[in-house]
């Protein structure tokens, strides 16, 4: 090999790691012209209190709860209309609802039916409040 070809070969070998490092899958910032993911439509409910012989208990639909090992989770809709996972403690069943022993407060908005397609941080476009439920 001539000296010129050897120099070019060495430069090429040195440049390959730099080129590969610049091709990472991490985003460096917002892309111009790229739209954000559309909001997700979900059935939402307000966590309501239910009077029993033992006092007041909080209820959520059994369909809203998902399990991960021994944990019971539920998606909560925040004030910013984004979903977040909340790990809760559940008790007995009352008319297709589960008693929440801990992890939720009365009046919080939760997704009424769990779907594996839901993800934490997704924006919700439909919120149904306690007043909306009583007017239906």
C-alpha cells in the first residue's frame, strides 16, 4: 500500500466510531415539523365514597385495576390530564367494585377500564366527573 492510501485508511478507521456515536437513537431535542402523540380517549370515573355498616369506604371498578406480581395498580388522571400509575391496596368486592384500603383519595379521577395499551404520562382527552355521572 502506498503511504497516501495508508493515511486515508487510518483516518477512516478513526472516523467510524465518531460517526457511529452520532447515530444514537436518543433524541437531542424537539424535531421541527414532528407532531406530538395524540391524546388517548379513556373512560374515567371519580373515586366515590360508599356508606356501609362499618362506615365510609372508597370504591373503584374492578375493571380499572391491573396486577403486577403481588401489586395492584390503577391509572390516575392528574390535574394536567396525564396518566400516572398508582399502587393501591384493595379489599373486598361490592357490586363489581373493589374497596380501596389505601393509595387513593376520595374525588380522584381514575381510568374506569384498564387497557395494556395505556402508558404513564399519556394525555387523556375525556374526563367524566362525579357530576357528569349523576346527570347521565
